[in-house]
C-alpha cells in the first residue's frame, strides 16, 4: 500500500521513551504511567518533571523543580515592550511564537548546547508560557498586567494571570488536569516539527517556535476553537441534529470527532467529558448537553452513512471546559501550548541526546517527483520573447 500523501501516517521515524499510544485500545502513557493514574494522582509540575527527567520526582526533587519554575516566570521587559507594539488584532499564537523566538536573545548561554543547558531552557520556557499568554491578553484588552505569582501552582497561576484573581480550588484542579492531558502526545504534528528542527542542531527556542507554529493550525491545536464557535453558532440543543446532518450532507468536518491514531475513545476525551458535564452543572450552561448530542449524533450518522466508527477526541470537550472556566475562545490554543511545551521540550532533549543516537540525524524524507517531464536531459529553457503561451 502506498504511504505517500497521507501525512506520514504509520511511518516510524524514531524511537522514543517519552510517550506511548495504543490507538486500538485507547491507552495513553507518559514514560510508562497511564494517563488516568496521572490525572487522578499527579500535578502538572510533577508530570512535567516526569516527562523531562524520565521518572517521578522525590519530594525534594519536586520542591526544587517547583522553585525553579516559580523563579523563571517573569519575561524580559524587551519582550513585553515588543508585545505592546503589536496590533491588538494579532493572533495570540503568532504573538506567542514570536515571543518564544525573542527569548533566545536573552539566553546568555545560547551557544551552550549541553543537556543541562537544554533542561534549564525547558524549565524556563514551561514557566514563561503562561506569562506570555496572559500578558498578551491584558495588552490587547488595554488592561493592567497581572504579575506572575511566586507562590501559586502552575495551573492556578496561569488562571490568576488571565483572570486577575485567584481561581477557586476546584477550577484550579480541573485546569491542572487539563494541562496534564495536553502535556504530551507522542509524534503529533507540532512535536514532529519540534524534533525535525532540533535535528538540524537548531537551539531549543527555534524548535519550540516551530512547534507553536504547527500547533496554530485548526487541524491541530485550533480544533477546540472551532468546536466552541460551532456550539455558539448552533445556539441550542434543539438545533444540534439539523446542524450535524447539514454539516455531513455538505461533506463538512465535525471538529472534535475522529483522530489519526485512536480507533476507539480517546482516553483524554473520557476525562474531559466528565469534567465538562460537572462544570456545566456548576455554571448552569448548555454546552455539555449540546456537545454530548453532537458526539452521539455524529457517531450515529457516520454508522448510517459510511458504516464507519468515529469517536470524540481531546478537542470536543476541552472547548466547553475552557469556556466554562472563562477563558477567551481564541486563547484555547495558547492554553494547549502552555501544557504541550513540557512535551515539546522533552522531545527536543531526547532528539538531541538520545542514547542510541548521540548525534542527531537530520530529518530528510524523500518525495516522488510527479511534475513536468521533458525527457532524461530535462526541459529546454526558451527565452521569454519566443514563448507563445
């Protein structure tokens, strides 16, 4: 079977110790730990440590890691000044991407490509992502900047800077779980972009900036934005059936349904589905009921029309979860990045320092040329005065 023009689906390009996905059975593990165990028992800080270092931390290790994160939350004033010069209509993901690139200018050891230097950069980037996102949200809205807390957890601090007040414990814990769920997902498009750039021996900031760019597309990180816009467009649960059928009749995509890897329920969607249900009850909003009906009807219609099974992915319910938390819709993808930077950085470090591959092998896939053919000697260049077409 040809594997061309299918997005490298099922093509193994590298070994990894970071993440395992069993798409047939809906199983996701980080460094061998099941995602259900991590979301039940862990925190984003602990999970980030696991991704970066390969094992769960001891209590002293975790406290030291948190201390490093807390002390790295501030961003250079020059980066803040550059954000203030941006048009207020600039995309949050574009602002995040350019800000990440700028951070390289303020890394005094930028030419040190040792593992320890890259771990330090990883911790700094994980810490700074929420600050960049929240700062841009304040700047574009003409609001006062909220300085990062030195005491709150990563999740609580992220919401605090966005909202200007400390979140209640339930919201903070739910957001913490969301960050864990979005922290890593093997060789997805943005992670592959990060590793591909890192394979050229580019520094981490360039690799992470590439990942942010890949995540910005609606077929990747932007999908839950589309889901929330769809929910608001539909308006009520009574209008869901008509919308789903018309969408499928027009061969349209139902964002949040289907996945390149999972052939059953996305385990992350299972956790977010229940969270969405609980938050909808807490906030007295219709978004969970509408989303559940979209999921059920899409499954039913796909079985009827194409005799195919389709399942909810992580984006379907994360949309209503973030909306219930009061997060602006166009910040859904930057929130995704706030979590996924831990996975990206872990993959960059693995790409640069894999035990079986001490020197990165630059990614260089092969393409089959199917363009103009004028014979074995190539095409003859005709001066423009003699061209008759």
